[in-house]
């Protein structure tokens, strides 16, 4: 991981804090939140949910601030199910779009809608972390759900790989904020559409078996 991305992941939560503060004085500024709604969708065609794990300022907030007081328990399966995620996506997008329509294009009104959306969803994310882990919100984030669906259909996306040197110690599962099981993909692509590509599994792997290394897999396949 390059230095810029490492620094961004560590400190981009400051952008979220600035957004909340500045938005109180000028709602027009809140329109910038559209970037965080469009960004993960566009990037998902090429790199899956890479945005969620590496670029999203709120993700940085969860990883660097909320993690310090979260309960760190596994997120219930019901909150991860696509049934629940579709309900959340439909409900939130319906409310969001209907309120945007009522603004009649007024920039202050549009900004107010974006501002409230970010405040409400961030509050939900923080509240959920008190019961489960710090990334619980990311399991059913509407934009994350859309990015996940696109990622599942995309054949061109860049993903992590789990080489044959994996010994299934399951440390990667413990470190994954979404509770995925990278070791289940031993000798192949970590193709799960919800993988945030945050790199926690790769950093924790004692065998260094996880990463963007096609070469090891190709050599293994040729030999066998």
C-alpha cells in the first residue's frame, strides 16, 4: 500500500468531522456528500468495495475512532442478509429521493437533505458499534450494498488472492471487520463481493498468503 493511501485511511475521518461542522453554518457545503454516494458505485466496477475499505471518510472514522469504544462483537447474520440490506436500501433511497424532489432544486434544500442523511446514518453506525463491531454499519450501508451487487457481477474487478501457502489458521476471519473467511478461498481469488480490501487479513496472515499476487497462484496451478 502506498504512503498516500495509508495516510488517507488513517486521517480522512477529519473530512467527516469538517463536513459536520461546516454543514452547520452553510448547508450548501453538504452537497459534497454526493461524492461518497457516487464514488463507491463507480469504483465497484473495477475494484469491488475498495472504496468502503480504503477511501470512505466514514470508514476511516469507524476504523480509527469508533473502534476504540465499540463492543467488538460479531454482527448478527440477519443484519448481513441481502433481504435486510434491500429493505434498508429501498427505505433510505425512497426517503432520500422524495425529499430531494421536494427541494425543487434549491441548493440549500438539497444540501440539507444530504446533511441529514449523513448525520442520521453516521449516528446509526456509531450506535450499532456499541452493540457489535465498529464496522457493523458497513454490512448494510445502502451504497455498500449497491457496490457489493455490482462487484458480484463484475468480471474485471481487481481483488485480493489467497495463495496455496494458506494454512487455514483462521486469523484472517478474526481480523476481517465484516467477518468474511478469506481462508475459504485458499489457492484462488478472494472473490466475495463484500470484501472491503482493507488489508487487515493480509497484514495479520502469518504466512503472508493474502495479497494482490497472481503470480504465486499461477505458478501453483502450473505445477499441479
